């Protein structure tokens, strides 16, 4: 009996140690999610604002292909910096070394090409619509992503997710209703068409990238990002040659750049890194809160920066889209 008491007493420090370790792990996890949520929210909400702010007289003074090239280059550099930190902490291992096989590398050109087209398309969309509308319409990629999961990965969509898709479409439409003009919709047809194409590209690229990321979960995310961004750089150079070669040769690579353009490039690079982290470690709540708050924050900031008028249809549409995003997240969690 005495020995049993002694054993229990001996085990108590171990139990307390495990409990404290679990509590500490939970707190650090909560802090990590909070930081990622806040960062993603700020980066997402400022993305459309910075693109709109970089316009001059309804157009861009700089070459959007060179800006996209710098975004991909910066993302690649950031990934390498994080990778160097991993090497210092863990040493070079099988999961964090840059050298890889052809079978792994050949997966990256497809999403890199899709992201290039999608990223260039967003500049053209903002020529037709304002930043808050852009932030709302970006959520159409939730529908395209869900449908692509259903078509290519055979994932069944439950009733909650289908209801979320319908609400999302209604919310996006409601937010664009124009009660103060002869036009029913604020967004021109060109803006809607480009938004739908961008949603399809974003959905397909996102699904494909997520499959790559999770195909080997132990693989260091910075290595995966590095190869994705390397192909992004290659395709961006091709885009510069095809679209802006003469302009760049005559006026210079950095023609038309301003401090806003530089901030926009940094924002896009950091957003890409943050999204890839969320994809790798998949936290739906992070994406839900970031997306919902970003829509309202974009509208609020646009009121002061661009004189945006916050109408009742836009506010109601934003609320409906936020509910739809939440329902979609709950539907995914319930599978």
C-alpha cells in the first residue's frame, strides 16, 4: 500500500508536467492561429485597395507583368529565408532539402501558370469595379473550389455546402445591386465575366496546389513554395516578353512605379506566403474570419480613400456572403 502511495506521488509531477505541456501547446496554437488570422485579414483587405490606389486616371502607369514578376521573386526569397532558418534549427533533412525528383517538380508548372493568369486578371478586374466589390466577388472561388473538389476528387458536397453556395451567389449579386441609377447592377458585364473566370482559375489552382501540399505532409512547406514560385518566376518572364517587352525596353523595368506600387508588391508576396501556410495546415476558421472581416474592412477603408458609398444592398450582401462562408466552413467540418 505504501509503495502504491509512493508510486502515485512519484507520478504526480509527471502528470502535472504533461498537463502543463498540453496547456502550453494549446496556448501557443491559439497564438499562432490568432497571428495568422490577423495577418491574413489585413493582407487580404488591403490587396484590392492597393491595386485600386496604384491606378492613375483609370489605368496603370507601370507594367503589371513586371509587378507580378517581382511578387513571385519576393515570395521565392522569403521562402528561402524561412528555409535557411529551418536548416539552422534542424539541419538539412530528407524533408527540407531543395534537391528533389522530377516526379515532384513536374507537378508545379500547372498551378504556377494558373496563378499567373489569375494574378494578372485581378488588375484588369479593378479597372471595372471598386475594391470592396472586388473583395466580395473574390468569394466566388469558394463555389468553383467546391465544385472542382466534387468533379476531380470525388468529394461529396453535403446540403449545408450546397446551401452555402446558393447564399454566396445571392450575396454577391445583392451586394452589386444599384438602387440609385438606371443600371440594375453596379458591376459591368466585363467585370462579372472576369470575376467568374478568376474564380475558376483560383479554384482550380487552389485545389491542385492543396493536393500537392498534402501529398507529402512531412515535406517542408518552404521547399514546396520555392518550386512553385520558381515556375511562377519563369512564367512571369515569359509574360513580360509577350506583353510588355517593347515598353520595358523603351521605358525601363521600373517605369511608373510608386511607393503604393511597392507596397502592393510586398502585400501580394506576403499574402501568397500566408495562403500557402493555411493550405498546408488547413484551418477553416482562420479563412472564415479573415475573409468575413476583410470584406467589411475593405469597404470601410474605401469610404475614406476613394469616397466609396456604403449602400444597404452592399451591406446586406456582405452579411449574406459572410454567413455563406461560415456555413461552407461548417459543412466541411461536418464531413
